[in-house]
């Protein structure tokens, strides 16, 4: 039967309601019932049991799921009859937060989890600042209008702090504006990959594509009236701190003209993954064909019936190769080392009309669904399987017993997909531990593509590029018309496109010396009132999404601005010894993770072998350390 899924909960028939509930996420559905009854005793009849890597994330039998749907149906019928929600007590909410996965969480996690649930749009990540003593010319400059920059703009506007966003592109969106290659999409669950202050429940896919993500961020800008504060086509080339005035002079280039702006504080929101990385090959200048990087996709070039060479098998390549393979005459993929494929069946699965209706019409269902995703990824997720066991005596391509079990499970998945093709299987099993490099989310599309007759996975190293194509170390010539670089970004070269000068005229790039460090990823001694979002050692390996980390950082940055404005400080910065101690701890923890293993080389590490990208701790540890700045970790400069 065909139903009208634009109809409201009050308009649909019982049959349509039952049809929608057939596609409900059971843990979120059971949790939402508490807003209809005020009680959580229905969990005694149906109790979800989350288990990592299980086939179903609720651990229920089909009979139990049917029982859950009936409980929800009866509660919704009563709700439609009297039309009033019942506000559950705090105790019932906490009980439901525990029962949604069937596991008790430690009490110290409750404040973070309750904040993330954000059940009644409390937005407890906001920082209220008394701006009465703020001078009329006070201004914050934000560099970049991607995910981080937009969030920073929202928080500053929320507090009435004057700001200007400088964006080098003609539009907002950052990564989701620049990366337009075929198949470009997020690899974090989409219901987690949005702001806590602007929760979107109408994502068209479980993992949405570039167009939908760009639209979301653009809509947030318009919804919160931020566009008037954004200056596009404005490239920041230099920022210099003046110790006599406590101001930053920021030089921008716009439409061929140079201009200097003054700011009391600067927030860099340019991120880690925005400068394409091009490998250097002997003879590349002799190549007669076309070449481009996936992050700068040439949409004018038609790949139809072309001989295409793709260099790299990381996240971007695994996304665009399946999209372009059907149209290519021949597609050769050059692989240096294979990625671990993380199987996610719904990676390319769109949301059904029924699912979108449930998110729109069932009270609090979307909030609980997001919470379930956060809890199972950020609290009950895979991170412990990536911890190195110093007493582990197993194979060198694993770091612990749990890591070995994870490796076995991932190999089983790849083996099943290869279906007896031992030559392909051998090419797809990494030699490094799971978690050593960024895993690739995949629903089977990658291996299906590699099995195509017109696709070849080449594992011999590239020796040189010649006029007609690529020559490998074994001497084989792979003729091609176009070379596409799927080689990622210069992630360890933080702020490489800008010259940042702090106290005593010291340049940040010189201070770092190719080894970027920051305090909580946000502050560097000697650079007062200069903050970095998604800075050194804030990248996520497994868990929820990078937005969580940026929002935590922003609370810390706003806390610093609060100290500056409310206590009358001209400037503040972190203490040198505090940052050194912090980074020693970060380095020690990173060495105890799979990605910090000495035998592993990846973009997580810089040229010196130090992990500069990743946060090695838990979500809770990052959340706790960024709740607010401690005055004794800072140096203040009074007016």
C-alpha cells in the first residue's frame, strides 16, 4: 500500500503508523516512549543489548522487536488521543540512558552524556560571557568558514562579541565546498556529524554526500544570520602580534588588493585536511596527459573511455573509484599499502520515507537515536581495541589481544568479499595493526569495483612517469590518459599557507620546526589570543565525529575570551611549562596506541615520526579537559 509520508502523526492511520514502526530503530524507539508515559518500565519487557561488531546493534530477536513496536504503537495511540507529552523525571532519563544499550556506564560519564543527549535543547556547551566592559572596537577574526569556523561564528554571535570571518573561497563550507569529487561523502554517522546547537534529523542518507553536507552548513549560516559577518574571497597571508597594543594585525588579499585588519583575538579554523598532497615522481613533467588531485577535481575532463591511473587507496580513492570505474576504458589503481576496510552495510543506504517520517513525527526519537550512536561509538566503541599492550607477545602486525581479534574479524570480512580470489585477497590484507592508519568505511563497493574486468590493482611501486604513462619498479609501463592523485593532504603542515608572528617577532612555523604542538590543540605559548580549532593532536580515529571535538575546543576558547573580557586582560596565553607537560603526556599516550607503533608510517605522523594529528584519549577525557580554562595554566597581560 502507498502512504502519504508528508502526513503528520495525528493524520496517519493505524496501518500507516504500524508500517512506519516496522522500520524504527528499536533502542531509540523504546527510549522515546518515556516521553509518552513518563516511565521506563517497558524496558523490563524488551531490553536492547548492544554488542560491538554484532550483526544487529540492538541484540534483540525479531519477536522482541515486534514486542517493542507494539509497546510504541500503544503508547502513540494514547498520545494521539490526549495529545500531551509527559515530561519524564531526571531519574527516568538517566535510567533510559543506561538501558538504551543494556550496559551501565560509569557515573563520571553522566555529565558528558547528558550534555550530548541535549534532550530539551539545553545547549549546555554554550559559554555565557558578560560583555559590559568590552570596548566598542573589540573584534575577533575567524580564519575559515568551514565546519569549525561556522561553529565559532555562531558561538561569538550568541554572546554578542563582534567578529569577522575571513574565507578564501567564494562560498562557505570549507571541506564540503572544496571537495566535489564523485562519491565524496562523510564517513561518520550523519546524525552525529552535525552541531549540537543545530541538530538535523532529516539527513537523506545514513552517511550523506558532499552536496547534502555543504547544504547543511550553508543553511546553518543563513538560519543564524551569520553570512553578513563573512567576507569571502579573502585569503589570509599573514598575522602579526603587536606586544605594545595587544592587537593582531592580519593581512588579507582580496580581489588582488591587500588589506590589513586589527583584531583583539584570532581563531584559526582552517583545520588539518585542506592542502592537497602531491607525491613527487621522476619524469612527471614529461607526462603528456591530464592530471589532477581528487580535492581539486576537474569536472570539465570527461573520463569516459579513458585510460585512468589513480594513485592512492585511502578514503578519497575508495569513494571516487567505484563511481568512475564503469565509464573508464581501463582503470589502474596504484597502491602503496592497503587500508583496513571497516564494514558498514548502510554506508550508501538512503533513509527511507518511513525512517524520515519517524525522525520528524515521533517526539524525541531523533534525540535518542543520536544519543545511541554517540554512546555506542564514543563510550562503548572500538578505541580499547587500539590500545597497545606492552606485554603482548603476539604477531607484530597486532598490538594486543583485542587488536588481534579485530584484525581477524576484518580479515574475515575481506576474505568473504574476495570469494576465493586469493591473489586479490593477498593485496588487500594490511601488514600493519588495525588502527595503525585511518580505516576506510566501506559497504563492499571497493572490492566489487576491484573485481571489474576493466580495473587493475597494482601493488608494484612507481619508478617514474613517462610521456605515455607510469612505469613501475618491475619495468612495466601502464599507459594512461589521465592521472588522478588520491594521495590525501599535507596534514602535518599546520597553517602552512599563513605566516603567523607572535611575541618577539617569532614565526610560528619556525617555533614548530615541522613538529606542531599546542595546548589542548588550541593554544601555543608566545602567541597570545591566538587559537587553533582542529589543531595539533585533536583528530579523531574512532568514535563519534570531529564536530564533538571542535565544539569542546570552542567551549575552551570561549572560556578564555570570558577571562579576557570579564577580568580586563589585554591578552592571555598558555604557560610554556604547561604545554610541555601536556604534550609529553600526549606523546606517551600516542606511543601506546596502534597508530603510534614504531613500525607504522602514516599521515598521522610527521617526518620525525611523531604523531601530530591524533587525540589518544577518550571522548570524556577531551571533554573534561576543555570544559573551562584554569587560570594557573595561563599567563595574563593586563591593560
